[in-house]
C-alpha cells in the first residue's frame, strides 16, 4: 500500500472560530501524532490569522480512515465542525 498525503487549509470565519481552533489544537495534534499509521502531522498558522496550513501523511488509506473516524467523535471534531476545510488528498 502507498502513503496517503493530505494538504490544505483550515479557514476560520471569524475570531471566535480562530479562538476555538487555538484552544483545541494542541490536544488534537498530540492525539493525531500518537495514532497508528500517522507518519507526520503539521498545522501551522499562515500570515492570515484566520488561515492555518495543514499537512498530514499516513502510512496508508486504512490509517487515514481510522484518523477520520476518530476525529469525527472527538472534542476537536465537535469544536471545529464549523471551520472550513479545503484539502487535497494524494495516494488513495
């Protein structure tokens, strides 16, 4: 199986969403990096305080699916549900 790469942006609508992202991000990053099959995970602010760059790499499509399933029921998933996500995924 081949690695799966996800790259894109989280775009907050307003400062309230940006505050939610900042509040929950460190826990999300720690949990993400501990997931089996996670090769790398990076979320970084851009010059626009409402936009964050996301880059993820998974061992395979099963690892990506497990990640998506975990996130759907997590505090991060619930808190960040309204934040716009624009991703491209390669390797599926």
